[in-house]
DNA sequence: TTGAAAGCGCTAACAC
DNA sequence: GTGTTAGCGCTTTCAA
C-alpha cells in the first residue's frame, strides 16, 4: 500500500518493480543483479528513503543504542566521561542515551531494570553508593552493564575504577613534601564510595608521613562549590594555622579557593589548595588548580570499550571472565600548590 | 512458544491462562474482570515481565525518545540546557538521546536527516551557524524540530532565541555606568550567530553611550578559556589603558580574569570583567563573575515544551502556527564589576 | 538471483 | 469481558 506516509521497503519495491526482499538485500549490500541494484537504489534515492530503525531493531534484537547513567550532568567529571563515551559509541554506530539519576537509588535501579525493555543494548553506570539492591539488579541485568566505580570483588559485572586512595595519598604527600604541615581535608559525604576512599587515602598519607590525624582539620560536606566555601571558612575560623587544603573534588577546591581569597589568604603562599578529578574547573580556577587526575576520560573510554566487547561477545557464544580495571591516578601540579611558582602550568607523574 | 528468552505477552498469557489480548489490556490498564487482572498481574510479576519497548514503538509509531543536539557537552551553557530538557522529557515519559556535533555542518545535517529513521519523536538542536542546507533540512525534517538559536523570519520551525544583542548592551551599559571608559570586547568567531549578535550589542551600546568604537579594543577568537587568556594579554600589551573587558561568554571571561591576575591587574579595581551566559563558571571564578544570563536553562525548558506541544499536536490534526520566542537577558552583577564591592553576590534585573 | 512468506512483540479492531 | 487476528516495517529463510 502506497500511503502518504514515509516510504517503506514496499514503496521502494513497487517503484523499482521488484519484491521487498530484493529491496532489503540491495539496501543491505547482500548482492543482486546489477540491474536490480541500480533500480532499487534509484527508487530509494528518489523517494528519500530512510530505513525504519525501530522495525530493524525489533527484527534484529539490537537497538544500536547504549545508555550512560550518572548522577548529574552538571558535574564536569561526568562531562568528560560523556564526551569520551559519546565519541566511542558514535564511532561504532551506536547512539547514546543519557540518564541523570541524581544519585537516587530508586532511579539507578529503574535504569538497570529498564534494560529489559530492549531500548538499549547496554549500560554504563556510575553509582555513588552500592546497595544490596544494586548488586541484585546488576546480577539480573537484562543487558551488559559496565560500572564506573568500585564494586565488591565477587560482583559479576565489568568495572573500571579510579584508585582514589592512591590519588588522595599522592596529593597529601605532595603537600607534605612542599612543606605543608597543617593539611585540612574537605570531603564529600563519607557514606559514598568516593568519599570513603578519599578519606582513607588522606589518613594513610598522613600516617606514612608521620603526621598525626587531627579530626578538627577534617570537614565532611557535599561535593559542591558552595559547600567548599562554607567548609573552609569554618575550618579557618576554628584553626587559622591551616597551611593547605586538600579537597575531595575540584568543585570543593574552587570553593576553598574562594573562601581563602575572601579571607585574604594568598594561594599558594599562605595556603596551598589541591583538588581531585582534574576537571575543566582546574583550568578555570585562579590560581590554576593542582589536582589529581583520576582518569575520568580514560575511565569513560575503557568503560565504553568493555561494554562494546561484551555486546560483540554476545554473538560469539564465548564468554570472557569478568574484568575489573583500575586507572592509575596522576598528580597534576599547577600554581595552587608548591612552595615556588615556576610558571603557568607544570605537570608531573 | 515459551523459549528461554525474555518473557513476552505470550509467556504471560500462557501462565495466566488468558489470551495475549487480555494481557495487553490489563498491562495497559484497559480494564478486565478483577479475576483476570489479578492473574495477569501476578504472572507478569512472577516472571519479571518488562514490555518490549521496541515492539511497542513499532506498533505505536512513537519511540518515546527525544534528541538533543548541541556543539559540545563540555560547554557549561549546554550542560544547563541538557539538564533542563532532560528533566522535562523525563517527566513526560521520554528518554533523551544526546548528540555532539562539534559544530560540524555535516553532523548537524545528519542528525536532522536521521529523524526519518523513527528512532526519535523530535529534536532540539542548537546550530551555531545556519546554512541554506540547514534551512532545507529543517523544512523537510521528518519529525518536529525546535531550534535553540536565531532563525530567519520565514523559517518553518519553532525556535527559542536569546536576545544577545540586548544582553551585550546591558553588559556594556553597566560597565559605562560604573565608570568604565576603555571597554575591550573579547568575542568568539564573528561568523557564528552568537558572535555576530554580541558584536552588534557591543557596538550599539557604545554608540548609545556616546563612546566611540575603537577597533583595537576588539578581539575575535574562539569561545574558550585559553583563547580568552591570550586575547587579553594581547589587548593589554597593545593598550594598557583598558579598564574593562566584556567577554562574549563565561569561558572567555574566565580566561580574561586569569590573564589579568597574571599581569597583576586587580579585578574589579583596575579592570572590570563581564561574561555572558551566566553558567556555573561564573560562580566558580574569582572574583565571582558578573555575567549576562541569556536564559540557557529557560531556553532549554521552552524548547522542550515547544517540542512536546508539537508532538501532542500531531495526534490532534490541528496545527498551530510557527512559534518563535525570545528570552529576555538579565544582567547578574557580581564582584568582578562595579566600582564598589558590596558583598559576595548581588543580583539585579 | 529472486519472490513468497514467516515472524520479531506488541496493540487494537473486530467478533463473540 | 475476552479471544482471534491483522499488521507496524523489516530481515531472512526457503523454494523456485
């Protein structure tokens, strides 16, 4: 039936005077007599035919769509992941679906469950916390899932994690080595995986360096600029001897810098500031922010590749063991730390 | 057939001892005898049934997906749009597909054309430039499209635009009113729509205020932090009398602030800085950045609503005329401008 | 090489 | 209220 709607294989078939099977074959490059090929291709071009991807998905069982779920696209750390994942999925012919979960467990679980609706061929997810429900949902996921973040050893899911314990250690060591002794720590919620690990790294580094842990130098708040501002005001109010502030992410660090500026403390002469994630904010701050690159872009890339590998594997009956990669953190020293300022930007391993 | 695969209406029907039609009805809330309803619901729950959204899309002709295409998710102005669009589409039961076009015309056109593949029920797109090919593609788009940006009067597409001419005017006037006279302008590419309009606003405001246009105070570069740094160094090198820098977006403004800090110029005492877009960067900068809010979140919201309206309308045969809304810019005065510093943050209309 | 036909999973007429 | 059935647009056997 040649309705007024969009052209279908049938429309093309009529116009080219062949069967719909031939149309499909030609359009998918499965051969045909030169004559047939020409006629079909011309008919398709003339009608501006575009295959219905939904019908194709239903038939083929793959949607050619992948999903990325993160807490909030407003956090630049996710932006760099999205950018990377987007590039890779696009290169492989997949579209990218985006989900903001606001770290609401229910939303995260809903995303996991919705994998069963066949809309998406796989998922990359960044859960801030891991509950038993998460593990159960991961176990029973209807499509391949890759987690960006830390998972229990026996979780049956591929994952890429940042080594934020080591990352935090590097930051604190760097501060100690450059002469700081009263190193405050501004952390996000301690019941999140990142918050927990960054705290461990801070403690470990202090211990290794022979510095005691002073609980009054530790603030636990949210992962935002505003929280960073408040926390540093309070820390300095309580203890003016602070000579460095280590922040659990760049947003907190930007807030810290603002509070210090407001109080007339010079960075880094009076107080050094170090952030984490090495997001675009580090290069937006004044002075340029020293930050620990936890490999967000790389984690995004690896996650996307792991996911694509699982999807490919699905066709080939073999099943690789669960993979778990850890990205090595890298301290990027910039002007906000260090005893001397030697230039605009300097990077070390 | 009860295969080992995912449960389908047929699986449920068998288990509940009813027909697939009853299953469909119950699951879609189209009534049924209480007894039937119970049995179907229980069977569905026991099997963990999730409807195949692809099959549903094929049948219903709607994918319940919307697409957002922008230049680069790394620009915070798009982040706030995405966030808003995401929230609205989600509330209406739609998923959001993301596309980064890198402002490549070919990519933008490809997104437009791919609307014909039925994957998406509509598109919000932010083209930086509008070519004749764009207009043609918009005219022939297979699904509703809303453009965020300026379009010719007769373009047959809904659009939301920022009034960046007025926005730029407000910024420049504010600088003049607070006593600035040598107002430099750091712009993005002049052949983009935003670049063009912001330049018009700058010129108009100078003229209105009786200040002459000094071409040596205008720099044209890219919309990035690094470009802002370079441009301001060059401007000040050439003319140290500059007492204000108006930047065509916040990223340029952050760059400007860095260059000024590096050169030991105090902000705002020596040089005032004003940005545009009022992104999260404005609150990440030191001092807090005065910026013109061009309503990115609001444009996102309006665009999403316009799109949903068009989609709804498709069912109801009526066709509303093409809409074109303009969002009123709002100057948000913060510490980086103004003769006096009266607090951390102060907003005016 | 080609065409006829089955069927992916679902919804909605239509008949009972 | 319920079951039977057609069909959304496509790919892919299976025969010819």
